[in-house]
C-alpha cells in the first residue's frame, strides 16, 4: 500500500487570499479588535473623580450645579437621579424629593427647576433692580464685576438664553464701568461681544494703572503704602496765625497796642484762642490804649478763624477780662464780636 504524503515546499502551498474569505468575517474581526482596544484603554489606571460637596440651603448654588454636571458626565444616564439625590442633604433633600423633579430624566431643565426651589431668597424683580443698579466699585477689577453681573443675571432673567443674558451683561458693563478711559472708548465704538469688551476694559485699566505709577499718583487699585519712593505731599507751613495749643496768640506789654484792639478806650479785653491756658496771677494786666477813631484791625475773634473781617460775624472764642492784678473773669460762648468789644471799663469786685 502506497502512502501518499503531503506535498512539501512553499511553492506547492496555496494559501487562501483575502478575497477568498467570507464577506462576514472581516467586520467581525474589526469589531473584536475594537472591543479589545476599548478594554485595554478602560483597564488603564485613571485618577479618581472628585465628588462635589453636598448642597445645603444657603450655599453657592452656581458652584454646586456646575460641579454636579461635570460629575454626572462620568456615569450613565440611568444613575443621574440617584447621584443628584446623594449630593443633597438636609432641607434641600426634602424639598427636591417632595417635588419629584428627579423622577424624569435629568436634563438642563431639571437643574433650572431645582434652582427655583433651592436658590430663590428674593423675587426675580428684586434681582433685576439690583442688576441694573450695580456699578463697578473702585477696588474691583472688570472680571470680578462681570462675574457679579452674571450671578445676578442668572437670577434676574432665568428664562432667557445664555446669549441674551450675555447681551444684557454687556449693556450693564458699558453703563457701570468705573474706568473713564473705557467709557470714552465705548462712546466712540460700542462693543459687540462681551468677551471683547472685558478684554478691552482690562487693557485700559492696566494702561491707566501704569500711567498713574509713572506719574507717581495713587492708583485706586493699589494701597498707598505699596508706592515705594513716592514723595508724600507736605503742605507749606504758614507763619500767620500758627500757634501751638496752650499758648497765648498775642501777649502784649502794659500800654502796648494789641493787634485785635476794638474801638472802646481803656478796654481791658485780651483775646485768646479756645483751649489756651489761663495767665498766671503774677502776670501784668494787658491794658490797651485805644483811640476814639475806629481801628483798622480785625475784631476780637479767634485768630485761627479765617475771614473774620465782618464785625457782625459770630465767632466762638474765649475772653479774659482783666479785673485787677490777681483776679480774672472768664466768659466763653458764641457771642457777637461787636458785643464783646463793647465791654467798657474795669469791673468792680469786692
């Protein structure tokens, strides 16, 4: 019996070509390869997904909503409702569960309804008034100002689209910016986009701050102590009517004409500013010789008061009437200057 073996040699082999394979084999192979590739990628270690903080009544709802939406992207839709429930606690959980909002599929409209339940301490009209009256503060940059406007717009106009709210924020930015350069720029050319306007205002604020630093002026966004090398302004000292507290503004000698003399002869009035010390008992009397003609000197008023050239002008001052060598009488209050100068003659005492 002759046994025929398999033909040897590569030339005698006839492998099947790709065209000889069945038509349904290639798609099946491609599908298997895709599954293997997906499995290999999913098996790679990935960082854990941060769990948002549970929401409590009074917390920042905008932050919680954004973090929750990012968190839900990593899970299938059928688990979104349970995940949202797990991120609520206290009274917030009771309100949402009683409303049965999460019984349906979780969408963007679901979060709008949750906002109306958990984040409405004021009415929408109150938020609108606050939105339209909001102006940029002196120490507030433009980006912080726009964030505040966006926070108010979300509550004032909950039914508007994002583009419509951005348009209203842009109008309020043009009206409420504190930068004078930005106001002039917007009057000449009104911006079309919110981001463009924010970038333009930010650039103008930086330019104004640089010019202020170069000129040595105080910038409203920078404390004065940070301006190193800026000379402090010291007003010039005036020698006229500048006396330290506790001293007489004018101290004359016996028989010497005083600078605040009146029209009465032998007047024994010595004018001093409020808070000046009382003369010592051993000091001589200040008796001023007066002429019958009116004096050109100003009335007997506090020399620290400026513009006291009107005889009928009332001033607050303190007068010391010289009675004797060792006796002083004090009168304090708001009196007419002419009345004070009308005091005549020495006062008789026991």
